[in-house]
């Protein structure tokens, strides 16, 4: 009895079925479609974002020093000069992610036509583990200048996805491509919970019994050390907060007296228990709603 033919046919059918189940290869990204993109991990794709959620750089008040540092670093990168991976860390709501998006737009406008090749690509925190796959595609786009951006980056104790980022920032055998830069924002300076750091910095941290935990924390702290540029953001003063409110009110043409604006804005901040750019804009949204004014996306 000849069983070779049936077996051969079965193998061929299995092979065809596996080919149908296999994911389609990612087409070469077309980065000329937009200025900003979002990396989608599954299925892998760079999704263009046409209407970007951002405000003009001139509206970001009270963070002039931070703005100037990031603009200079981004300008150098757009011109093909050396620039640093950057960690923007500190007080929540002070405009860290807004600054990244605003600087990207401002640099394109300032540096001229060639800076149109400067692209901003957002990777979500939960997709950091897929960073090597993302970077494999970005390596091919050597005619562009690509800023890979992760908002609100942090890691909890059991999370090991930070290792993917460490290899990309510095130390991997391939390293970071010259035309790719990494920007991240975080409320945590060392990207990890404070209670873990406090345990390591305590007097008994050098006890041999704690050496394993100390080594694990040191490994995570070394991740933030691999950002060449740190930009710190701190809670704003009352005057800075009111400048933010006035700037928004003037930009959107909201008609209100100075005394009413000041009183309402301070009352709003008191109710929120915080002063920040985010709180200022939330008050402006409430004010615009009451005045019947639409806030146009820029």
C-alpha cells in the first residue's frame, strides 16, 4: 500500500494553513503621510495622526527654562547634529507631554522645509516591551529624523519590560540608530516607586541580606541614568499659574474682567488642591463653556 502520496498531501495542506495563519509582514512605513504617528503593537503598524492634540509653544507659561533646553536639543537633532535622549520628569500637570508635542511643531516651523522630515512617534507605556520590533522598522527610515515618545513612563517592581528600553537607549549590541531619538515623560525621577528607593537608601541597605533587592533596584535606576538629558518640572507659583490662565484666556478671546478671572482661577485651584498648567486649562474649559465659546484645536 502506497501511503507516501496521502502524507505528502497532508503536509502540503498543513503548510498552506500555517501560511494563512501567519501575520502579514509590515509594509514599509510611509512617514510622508503625516508629521506624527502612533506605534500600534498588534498588528504592527505606524498609524498617522493628522489632528494632533497640542497647544502652541507660546501658551506654555512658567516653564521657560525647560522649554529652551528641549527646543535646543530638538533643533540640533533636526539638523542632523548630536542630541540626547531626554527624560522630562516631575510635578504632574506641569506640561511635560504638552511641551514635547509643542516643541516638535515649533522646531519644524523654525528649522524650515528640511525639518518636515522630523517625525514624532508615540509608543504607549504598555507597548514598551515591543520596542525592539518598533525600532527594527525605524532603522529603515534613514532619510527621516524620528523622535520616539513615551508619555507617563514608569515601572513597578515585577515589571521587566524596562530591559527593552535599556538596550535601546544605550548598551545594546546594535545601539540606537543615529536618526532616532527617545523622549519620555514621567512623574518619577528614577521611573520607579519612591518606596523602593527609600528601602535601598536606608542605613541597613548594605546588609548582605538586602543585597539582592538592592541590585535589582540599582538595575532599574540605571535606566534613568541612560537618558543624557534630564529636565525637571516643579509645582508652579501662584503668579505663574495666573499667567497660564491669562495666556489661555487671551488666546481664546474669552471676555472677562481681570478681577473676575483672578478670583475664579484661584478659587478653582483651591478646590482642586493644586496649581498647574493642567488645572489652568481645566478652568479655561469651564469658563469657555459658561461663555459659550468653542476652544478650537490647534
